[in-house]
C-alpha cells in the first residue's frame, strides 16, 4: 500500500496500474455477530464507537464493469449512522439479499460490512468491459449502485428494481484504504479541491440536486421561496447553495447561532434558529401542536415579507413533517428524503388536499444528476461544506458526532491521505474560491 501511496503523492499516477495491489486493506466495518448489541436502547443511546471497528479485510478483485480505487479521503453520511446503530434494520440483511441476485453480487455477503458512501481517490484496477476510466485516473464516486437488467431503470436509473446505495446496501464502501465501485459510479475529481474536500460532496450534493433542482424533484426556479431544514448540515448546506445559485430565496432553519452564521456566510439572509425560538411541534410522543405550526409559519412570513414557502426541503421527517405540510404555500411542494428523526410521518391532510399541495419523494440521484451536481462543484459554482477532516482511526468518533448533531456541514475522513491539504491540481481556480471552500471550516485537519 505504501508504494501505491508514494506514487500518488509523487504525482506518478501512470505507475499505479503496474504496482501490486495488497491482499488486505484497512476499513471501517461492522461485525455481523454484533447486530444485537444495542437491543433495548433508545436510538440516541446507541454508540457507534462500540459497533464500528477498523479492521484489515481481504481485497476484492474487480469483476466486469467494476473498478478498484485507492481511497485518499471519504466522508461521514447519515446512512453510516443508521448502519452503526443497526437501524432500521442491520445492513447485513441488505448484503444477504444482494448476494442472492448473482454470483458477482454474492461476494458482498460477508460477516463484515465495510461502510462509507463517499470517496475521492485514484483508480488502481479496472474489470473487464470498463471503458472511459483507466488506472491513474483521479476520481470521486457517487453512491448509486444499479444493475439495469430490467427496463424499469432505463429512463431514470433510480427506478431500477436493483437500485442500491453503495457502502450502505452493498459492501466494500469508501471508509477504507481501498474501495470497490461500479465504473458508472465514477466522476472526475474537481481539480481545484483537496482530497478531503472533493470527497465531501458526492452523496449530499447529488441528493440535494435531485431533490431541489431536477425534474425528478421540486424544479426550483428563480424567485421561489425555499424553506430548508438543517440548512447548515451535510444535506441542507448544499440545498442552500443550490437555491442561492438558482436565484431562489432560502429560508434556513438551524439549531444554533453558530449554524446560523454558517448559513449567512453562504449568502443566506433569512435564518431561523429553531432552538432560540423554542419551537416544539410535538406536545408529546403522540400529539402534534398546530399552534406551533402557526407560530412557525408566522415567523417565516415575517422574514419573507408575507410569502409562504413555494418549496419545503424536508429531510428531518417525523419531527418536522406536520409543520412542513402546514407552512407550504397553497399549491406548494414538500420534497422529502432521509427522515433522520423518524420514518413515520404524521400531518393534517386538510392542509395538503384542500390547498392543493404536493409531496414528492426523492432518493439520492441518477448518474446524470450526480454528474451535473459534480460539474457544479468542478466549475466553482457550488462549494464543499467541509467543517473538519479526521484520520481513519477516528472515523467512529466522527460518526458519533454526526449521530448527535455535534457537527456542521460535512465531516471528512482521511483514508490513505497522510494529511489534509493534498491533491490540488489547479491552484489558479482554487485561489478564486478559497474563502468559499473554507467557510464551513471549524477545526484544522487532525493529526
């Protein structure tokens, strides 16, 4: 592994295809025999630092259409939180079901699961039939894994019956020194970014793009008022940028003064600190409080000069969904994914049907949407929202921090990269955007 890393750091990328690939590599894994370790505990009390392990695992060989990548950096997403606390179900069930679909997929059904749905790195090996990518290419990966053996996915690959999220519903993910991906997951690494910055955007930026911009989502347009929950978080920080970039007016909902300031640094002017305002949308576990919906809606109109949101960018789920349906304007759209506070949504349907509102469900992005989202990063139109990057050895702590919302933006993980700040290939473009690239930074890269 050291020879591969040395070649990458020296810029001798043409050499990596000739260097031997190690038989084992380090990755952040779950163990199948530990899936009951949190039984009886509330979600918040389940500690990813107990379930996540940094192990040496066997290196898979790329099959037809697959690529083995040397991972320089990765990132923490909420799906790794779910995996680490075995909710809603242990991910080994996903691996088992995938493994039954083909001999090639059977390699994923293992007693350990290498997690992670983001990466930046360098192609090491290509399987049979891979075109357009070669050893030595610097890449990022989106997390959509599809088979496309049936017609359903050929207008929108997200509709493929065998659509899965790599590193969550498949094995050999990006929180590791090596990763196995399909060739159609690859995209060019933005040349002006470091490894850790380039790895930060794949999942969340693509998800936000489909949810907010794409014809498969809310189709935001100039002048739209967009309510964005968790606007300084991994997903919301990209939604805020996409709204601003498209001429819309984001109303950013956050949970602290520090997160409010992060939104203002992006250029957002309308910010609600829900903790300071004390919104409590649920009276108890079973009962929502419509008075709080109305109070929240009044606050939005106060900020916007009387406008209700044309679009509500929903991802918290259970905690906020009733309020989201209520505050959307007549004929407005609630576009939803993730449900990080709970999957069981409850809302008053009178405010939906009688006011002609729509709910749209979206999930990640197809290859074209992910490619367009990455192109915006490469063009310097959208910027990574990396707050810190930690070594692979501290990935479990980073997952814990995301689980407890102790972060803002995206938390990166240095995999093979020995330190932060490496991998920039276009310093001229970087110089034009460096302040925007660093505006979410809360900590220096950890040693």
